[in-house]
């Protein structure tokens, strides 16, 4: 018997109305003096590309002379200070969020870029905040273990419109028609952006800085929002050209072996497919992918992840990614269920993530690419109920430093 997700979500919503709003958000808003009303806040949401888009908007504003802060999955940046936002967290709990916003006010910050999630919106974690404008990157199948269906996930994302003065929608995304209707229902004006890149100087700058097609979409969103804020194309070109990128997002790990080593946060089928496709097109040799699928999260995406990895990569190494209280062997077996018989030879399972990375690096030759996906910027991995210190970047650096692999 299938669970009644409509009823379950309604109960969850009412529970969070009490737990989050009355017990957390209201006290936080009044204790910190309702900082969300005194700042110009720009929200970025979607399934994939949120962090890159939010960070790019922050960078554009900062380079254009605005006093701006960023609160994202990676961290919060207020002035020159970097503040940790917690393990596996995008939208902080209300007390922490309003405390950060109060710090922004105290630092004479006027603009704040806030990355938001479907859970954060649905669970009222963003209560008390009005967005000057919001941008949506895309909405693909993710968190369906919580929301049940893609349509209900879209509805959760659309809650952001109730708190926004202007929305920017991806006209090329499957969600566009639904989101447009939600905007119209809530009387929120909207503008659209698409994947098309202009042939002018700005378009050429975007193409040069972002070889990945999906990042060009992210850039188009930020261009549309920045223009609305009042930033001209000249400043946009300068800011996009020197955008340093985001830790754990297509992050290139330098080495002397002639191997392209990339760490990326891709942990959804859509993100993994786009990342692997981009790397495959830029790789002269073979593409080796290391990735897993998180425990206690959206089990139905596991076969899709396995299928995508085995189809695009020359070798896919399935491994641990926050297994939590689930059996890692069960997770790996579910990932293999999506692999076509003709691709079994391209798949290896190695439950230990360090050993999986070690194997990938040992097999790689000059001009090959090793992509390590799923953890990105994160500094811990969850086994059971315990967070264990972990960094893909550090593990790779240690393996290279110890010369566990040799330049063949």
C-alpha cells in the first residue's frame, strides 16, 4: 500500500508551523529585532546549481561595490569573515539564520544573498524573511522520499513566491509552466531566462568562464537578477571573468601527474549526468568517476545514479557517501540495479571511499580525468549517527603526497 503523501505532508506542515514558527522563528525574529525586514535579501533555490548561482551573485555584487553578505551551503560570508553553517545544511534553523542576519546589519551590510532549499521553505525555516527577488535554477527529482512526487516538490519550492517581490524562472526547465502558474496565483511578477547565450561581449565572457553548459544557465540567471538590481554589463563582464568558483564545485585539484582531478558536489542524477557529460567532452583520455548515494535519502535515485555513471564514464567506482544507518552494501547493490548488463564491466564497487579514490588515482594515466562526486565542500561523512571528519580534497592530497600512485 502506497503512503498517502498528501496527508503526511499536511501533518508535517502543521507540525513545523508549531515547532519552527512558534517555538523558533517568532522568538528569533523578536529577539534579533526582525533583521529580515531591514535588509535587501535575494533568494536562490532549485535542485542543482543553487550554491554556484548564489555565490556568483554575491561575487558580482561585491565586485560592483555593494556591501553584501552570503549565506549558502558552503558557509556564510559577512564582510571578511567566513562562518560555518553546519553539517549537510543549506537553510539554517531560524535562530541561527536571524542571528546571521543581525550580524549583517551590525556589519553595515545592506544586501544578502540567501541560498534556500525545499525543506527550508516547507519547514518554515525562512519565516520572517521577505525577498526582494528570487531565482530558481531548476527542479529535478530529488527529496522524493520526503515529498513523494515531483509535483509536490515543485509546490514546496513555490512557497518562496509568497515571500518575494519578483521571481526569475528558467524557461527551459520542466518546472517552468508550474512555477509560472504559482507566480500568477500569488500575484508575484516574474521574468524569465533561458539557456541561450548572447553573441555580445557578455555572452562571450560567460562562455569563456563557464565551459559547462549547466553553469552557463546559472550565469544567465545571475545576469538577469544583477541587471534588475542595476549592475551594468561592463561590471558583469569583469565580475564573471574573475569569478574564483566555489569550493567543491568542479574544483580542479592540481597535481604533477598530468591527470585531471576534479571534486564536485554532484549528488543527484541530473547533476551527475551534467558533470560527467561536461568532463567527458573535455577529456582526451579516459574518464573515471567515483561516487555513491547517501543513506536515508531518496532511495529511488540510486539505480539512476548507477545507470548514468556507468553509461558516461569509462569506469564508475561506486562507494560510500554518508551511508548513515543504512548498510553500505545494500546501497551499492541498489545502485548496480540501474546498470545495464552491457556496462557491468565498467563498474567496480569499493565501499571504503578512501580506497575507492586510491583505486581511481592508481588507474589514471596522463590526460585521463578522475571525478570524485557527492561530497564537494563537505568536511565530514556520516556513519551510523556519527559525523566523521572527511574531505575529498584532503584525501586526494594525502594520496598524492604519499606517492601511493606513481606517474606511469
